[in-house]
């Protein structure tokens, strides 16, 4: 039986962008765990009983970890879940994890929702 309410971790350091995507996903029956930095996201995904279906992360984050780092840590913990990246500009070379999908900013929130539910 397929789960209809994906659990999505949203990692975005820009509060307005994060609020927009989080609210949209919640309005469309996703459970959302949000983080404002890579370090916050890693702390959340390392919880003892954490279950996640999708990581949606910006690439340029305002801390020591960027979105590529977060995705690699996420994939180590949850090897079979989707990773979605977004960026308008990234100075770091791409380091996509297997089975991931990249969205250029500005993206359509509906496209993110569709990717989360695939």
C-alpha cells in the first residue's frame, strides 16, 4: 500500500522561501520537517526515530554545510529516499547523489510537490 502523505525535510536558509514551500507542501498533504541551515537539517535527520521520504534542500546555505553535504549525509542515513536540490546559483561544483533531481530557482512549487509525491 502506497503512502499518500510523504514526509519531507525542507532545508532552506531564506525564511520567506522556506515558508512558501513548507506551507504549500503542508496544504497539499505532506508532512514537513523544516530546517534553516544544513546543520539544523542534519540534526533533525539524525533523530533516533526519524522517518523521511524526501529531502528538499537549497544548495547555498548560510552555514558550514551546503546542500550537497546535507544530501550526502541524508543519503547515508536514508539510502532509498528521494533527494531534491534547488539553486539559483551555486559556486560549488555539482555533487548529486544517485537518484536525485535538480530544480533551478525560481522553481514552480507545484513541480516540487509532484517530485515529492513520485
